C-alpha cells in the first residue's frame, strides 16, 4: 500500500511539473532588457524594436529582429539563454497569430 501511495504521489508531482513547465509562456521583456543592458548601437535599437512589438502583442513582427540580434551580436551564456527562451516563446505565439 505504501509503495502505491508513493508511486501515485510521484506521478502526480511529475504531471504537475509537466503542466507547469508547458504553461509558462509569459514573455518577460523586462528580463530581456536587464540581460542586455550593456548592448549599444544598432543591435540595441533592433532589440528594443522587437521588445516593443512583444509588448504590443505583435509576435510575428518581433521574431525577425530577435533572430537578427541572436545571429549578429556576440552573447554571453546568460544572454544567449534569455534570448533563445524569448525567441521560442515569440515563435510559439506567432504561430498562433498566423492561424
């Protein structure tokens, strides 16, 4: 009986983690801005353009500038992680907007 209860609790916990991980689709533009405070010049303008599009819920228009920053700017590990996460979320929402 104890083994079944432990197994049931463990499976419920894994299912909860899976649902919570998949539902985290919020795009935190403040987090992106914080990660790229040292960015300057044209790349900063391009990034700001993308973040403004995200704030206006125009995800289709935000995808291209984000990718341009990802491919043209040398990023540290934290910046790369934040940008890749943001691009993935933007692309997911852009796909829904296109439908």
